[in-house]
C-alpha cells in the first residue's frame, strides 16, 4: 500500500493527514483521522459553548486547539503542537475595554 502525506485546511487550521490507499475524503482524511476534538463532550453532535460577556473577567483566552485541560479556556497546550509542527496556533483572547463615557 502506498502511503501519502498531504495537508488539509479546516476552520482556518492547517493540519496534515496520511493516506494509505492514496484516496482521501474531501477534507483529506477519514472522520476519525480528521477529528480535532478527541476529549470534550464527544457524545454531542456539535459542541457549542455560550457565555455572557458580562460574566467574563477583564481578560480571557479561549482554546482553539481542543487539547486544553481547562477547555474551553486556553491552558497553553497549543505550544507543544506549535513546537512539534511549526504551526502558529494560539487562543482567542478577549479583553474588556474601559468605558470612556
């Protein structure tokens, strides 16, 4: 069996896939190989987190790599991925502006 390596882009994140048959799905990988979320709320069809902005502190960082032990908050786990792959993935950071009124 021939083994091929390729790239796929999903939700603005670039990843790699390996194909043993040379045939791949549109995303470049099978459902199990292409899964980003391997630990959080796997029983749900879609993971959606909603927060009231008033309930957040002055600064908050949300995870985008799905590997954080504090998910949905970032704990810096993406740094190991970035070092290994050369990627530049980071969190979504929100900060509260002081009112000028």
